[in-house]
C-alpha cells in the first residue's frame, strides 16, 4: 500500500515539474514577458509624433495670454494639415491623440490653438503637462502602450520644443526654434525598433507661410 501511495504522489508532482522545466527552458522571454512589454521597448512607441508651436501671439507689448487674430485664423484651419491639396499632396497623418501645454496666467495659446482641431476631429485635448515637463510628457508618450503605433500631435511653446524633441529621441532636431516662426511641423517617425527619424515640414496653411 505504501508503495502505491508513493507512486501516486510522484505522478501528481510530475506535471508541476514538467511545467517548471518548460518555463526555464523557454528562457527569459517567457518568464519575464510582462516586464518586457513595459518601458521604452520596441513596439511601445507611437508611429508618429507631430510637434507644432502654438499659433501667432499678440505683439510684444500686449500682455494678453490669448492668440492674436492671425493666430486665431491659423488655429481654425489646422485641420487642413491632414487633408490632401494641391500644395500638400502628401498630408500629415491624422492624430489619434492631441496634447497641449497646460494653461497658465501668462498663456492659454497652446490650448486655444489645439481646441478647434480637437473639435473638428472629435478628440479631447490633453493639458495635464506643464510646458517645462518635457521629460514627463516624453515618458508618457514613449512608454505607455496606449500610444503604440498611433499618431500624436503636440502643441507646445517654442522655447521648450527643441528639448521636447530630443526627449522624444529626435537627435537631429534643431537646438532652437525662432521666435518669429509659427508655420512649421516637426515630424518624428518611429520604426519597429523604436528608432526615431526627424523631419521639419511647412504647414502651408495661410497666406505668408513658407512654401518649403
């Protein structure tokens, strides 16, 4: 009887031993699969991140935190960036998410720029991140899987855009953004391994915009 009970116990343990051995032989990719899907690993990055500066601001001596009339006009036609036209045969990829720098007493311009576009596309504008919080925004976009393979549009302040682009792995992005420039789109494209490439493209939305 004791021999039969011992044999029964050995048989009961066999599936557990086999399962543990299979996990070990399959290597770290199986044992730590959940861990490897987190962070800036391949497959977690967006496909495109588009960065634009908020639209035109009032004259230097005007303390208004809002857009100028020219800025309001640009904000109203931003949806044209994503539509093919004679001057834009290859439109920008339509965003799945829109971010704008948080509103402050000094400036509501990023949200004012993004809001008409969000309404046109049926998207909420995320304003959780302060202008200075570029590292936190980059971490949000590069590490959270909800953005994987998506297109994200970021509307930001000109002084922080170069730092933001570098935090998003765009090593070739310029080190500064001229104060007089409002009509550019910085396009960061990610391949399957998460490697970023950079383009500086014209908006070509309103009269006076750069053609190239």
